[in-house]
C-alpha cells in the first residue's frame, strides 16, 4: 500500500493558521499535530507497539 506524500507547504500554512487562531493563548506542538491529523492535513499513524526487551535466559 503506497502512502500519499505529505504536502509540507500546505501543512506549514495550516499549522500557522492554527497557531495564529489561538491569539494570545499558547499552543503546544502536540495540539497542533492533533489538529492537523484530525483535519486530514497530516496522516494519522497509529502508535507502534514498544519493542520487547529480550528476556534473560
């Protein structure tokens, strides 16, 4: 399954709009990333399971 390429100029422009929309309030990068994913500007990738450490034998 081929992934669609991320259009970075679109991402940056929309991220700027999101940050500017908060006005004097502060916004975190995580909040911006969630908004971009929710709007479909960035793809949502589910978290990967953590790698298990090798058990001592």
